[in-house]
């Protein structure tokens, strides 16, 4: 059986929005959808002392609540995409450990940007880095209300790791029947070598050479994809400025933003520090983070 799309749920509104998008991704791929809930007693805030539990009887309240949470998510998925086969699993364990394990047999893992219970603070600090860095498949984080009909936006940096993100973005654009925008942002401090001979003296380069070099970088990164995805219309955008600001602004009219897990120049250390926090917290569309070669989707 082909690898399913996996969606992490906890009953929160963002996780239910993630179910909608995950169901659509499963339909586009012709794959099944697996709804997963990570069950951890402390994260359910279940009282351990005597007295009534706000979640119901001590012998079954929390698990009953989990059952209702998962059933709601399954029903929502089936209503959104009736033709998709939906399965579910309640797995005992810490959420990120559970999702990482699920990613080993998944085509895509989808999560909401905020949640309750097992997925609370999913994008805070090291948690996002852990999931995006160690997942065996791309991770799709749902931000704001998904806009499926809009274009796919991919950050291009010319790195080997970024090549997987470009391939994923082309595949997504083809599945969605959407145009693709490939955006590369550069500054004097991340311009590709050897065009930049002396970072402290950029004018040692002939006029326009840096811009031409960055244009070539994008062309090379996209080379060959047109033959494999002939129906995808591609727009190249090369801008001088910070990658974070450029991608956040460009995401305003995108249906999906695709980024590599590691990169060069403007996207170096993408999942570390302020750049990743800005993109994961402030992008105006869902964000897919793709690791390097060898990761399937």
C-alpha cells in the first residue's frame, strides 16, 4: 500500500484546519489519510488525586475525550474528501516522537500552527526544528486559512538541500494545477561565488555581474524541471534584500510556501533562530519544509 498522508490532531481549531488540507493533499496524491493523536496523560491535564475529573470518570474520561477528538477529525476528513480512505491511530507517547515515527511510513506529515494538548506549542523553539529536521518526509504546517487555488511559492538558494524543495514545489504545483513562483533573495553578503571577488569591495565586479550571477543560480536550480512538469507555469523572481522579508511578503498571495530544511546564502540555517521563527510564525499561507535528497513524498 502506498505511503499515506499523516495529520496530527488534538481537537483544536488549527488541527481541524490541518485535517481539511491533509485530506485534500491525500486526494491530490491518490493516497490514504491517517489521522494520528498522541496520547500523553500529563498533557491531557488529567487529575491524579481523588475527586471528580473535569474530563469525566477517572477510569475512562481522558480516553473517551481522545476518542471523540479523533472521531471528529475522521468525520471532518471524510466530509471534506469522501473518496479518500481515512484511517486513524491513537499512539501513546510524546507528540514529536510519535509524529517522527509516523513520518517513516508517510508521504507527508501535516500539522496545525497552534494546538492544544499533545501538540501545544508545536512551532515554538526546538520543537519545530526537531520535527522538520528529523522527519523522513516533508512537513506541511498550516498557517492562516489555506488558499488552494493560489500559486505555489518556493524559496530558491542553489544549495543541494534546496534542490529537494524545488522538486517538491514543482510536484505540488502540478498536483494543484497552479502556477509556480521561484523566489531568490540575495545581498552583498550572500551573493554566489566566485562572482563576488571581495565582499568589502563589491564594485570590483563589473556592473551587473552580481545580478546576472544570481539570475543564473535560479535558472540552474530550475533546470530540467520544465520537461518533467510541462503543465507548470513558472515565474522567476530575483530580489535584492533579506530572504525572510521577501518570502513573508511574497506569501501574501500564495497558496503554499515551500522551503528547504537547510540552505546557502539567504536561506542558510533556515530552521534556526529568527529566520525560521519569522517564516513559521508570520507566513501568510501554509509552509512546507522539505529535507534533502532521499526523503520521499
